[in-house]
């Protein structure tokens, strides 16, 4: 108890040196901070799951309704807390062969997105980032992709980052996800989910079980 700034019942704490004063002061500070830290840890564990955003296992490449090629990245909020004003960013980490044809180098390029913000995340309602592509980026028949937005590569990783606010906890959050290209590509359009009825559980929404299909 002495080192936590308390005292032993029936005994008086006697400070006999500067060292004792320092230890007593540290104990007092810890006695005030530890309850707050402990409570904060409980709140974090109870209200914030390890991942507040769930991503689709693969991103989709297909021709949209305007007959334009796009790359689609799907995800949804996994928490009941409100998530707002979410900024979206996708960076392509290209591995390219140098001119000597022997060594490689890495280049990070921020991709152009059709939608780079998510105003309000509703629990389990999917959101989609659309990345416009050029028709020369890939061969749909052979399922080969050699470029992304006109930039060639020998290997590519898409780094998805989300930065937003959680007003219920008066805090901000960040989450990241990676896709390896071409391994994590699905050469078809994603399946839609009918989430119009919030009064029923999401597992009963039409198409929910096919989110990762």
C-alpha cells in the first residue's frame, strides 16, 4: 500500500529521505492513474472489437453499368457504434523491374477513386470503393492484369486505409487492409445485399450469406 500512495491502518507514514518523498509521490500519481487506465481498458475491450471494419476477402474487377472497367473493394462496419466522416484511400505498392532487368524497386502510388469518403457507416451495410481502370490494364478473357490505371508492375499490393470518427466514444479510428494483386482478384461483379429493412437481423437480409462470394 505504501508504494501506491496509501497507508497502513494504525501506522503513520514517515518520510525520512528525498528518495522516500520521490517514491511516495510516484505512488500517489499511480494511485490516481491506475483506476482510469483500468476503466479505459475495460471500455475499449467491451465497445471496440479488434476489427471494426470487415473487408471482403477479395476485390472484384468487372465492367460497370456504363461499360467501364472498375476495381471494387467492399467492406462494412462490424460495430454498433456510429462511425462518421470516414476518409478512404487506396495506395498501390508496385514492384517493378529496373532497366537493368536484374533488380527491382518499389513505388507507392495513390490511386484515383470514384468515391473517397464515407459519411456514415451503418452496421453491416456494405460500402464499395470504386477504382476506375483502363481497358488496356488487363485482359478479361485470359484473366491477366498487367497495369493499374496505366501503371505497369511485376507485383502489386493494394493498401486500403480508412480514417474516421466515432462520436459515441469521442475518438477517431484507423483501419487498414491489404490485397495482393492478382491473387486477391475476383473476375466477376460482387453480389448485392438487400439491406433496406434494418428491423430484421442482417443475417436474414437477402444476399448476406453471399457477401464473400
